[in-house]
C-alpha cells in the first residue's frame, strides 16, 4: 500500500511526549524517528481503546453508547474532568435524557451505567463520539454517522 505523505504540526509538549519514548529527529527513518514513535503510540492507543470498550465488555447498552456518540456536544473539546464526570455532563446536555427515554432506556439507570464506568471506558465513549461527529472521521460534523466511522480494526459501534 502506498504511504501518504503529510505534514502534522505538533506542539512542544507533543515533542516532549515522543522524546520521552525515545523519539529523535532523524531524517530517513529508523526505529526511533519521530514518525515511528508516533505510529507506535497511536497503535498502542488504538489497542487500549479496544481493550477498554464498555460495549464489547457488556458493561453498557449499545443503544446508550450510540446516543452518547451522537449527542455528546463537541466531544473533541471535553476536558479530563468532564470525561471523568461524563454521566453528570450528559445529564445537563439538552435533549440527552429525552433521547434516552425515547430509546426505551431508563434515565436514572442510563446515567448510573455511565457513571459506573471507569475513566478509560468513558474515554472510549468520547472517542466514539469524536469519530461519529468529526467530518474527517466519517461523520457529518453534526452528530450523524455516515458509514460506520470505524477503522478496519475498529469496533462495531457507533
């Protein structure tokens, strides 16, 4: 498969993240060029997201996960605190509890189910929302899924 060449701008903190994992500026590639280290970090993140998937583990109803993916406002802006408190954040999101009820899910049970997830599992829900809503991720940018929004290794939802 032909490799696409692109340029990505990263901040100093991103370079420091990569350097802590052995990355160095190296023209021509190698095991520790920044691109190789970044690729490994992304593969590890993808594996972590798959391993922490609350839908695959049966810890959350797939319909609820779909609602979070579609209705979580601007998921790419969610802070660490908002992810940790995802159930409370969603309870204040206009239309979310009504959509939960319309899907035949109990409001209190849905919020308790989300609150009962680990932070890593909540992060998986936020990641699915980003993929669902971001135009480059397969979504329209308006919370509607076009295609499945998954990578070839990805999960079956949203």
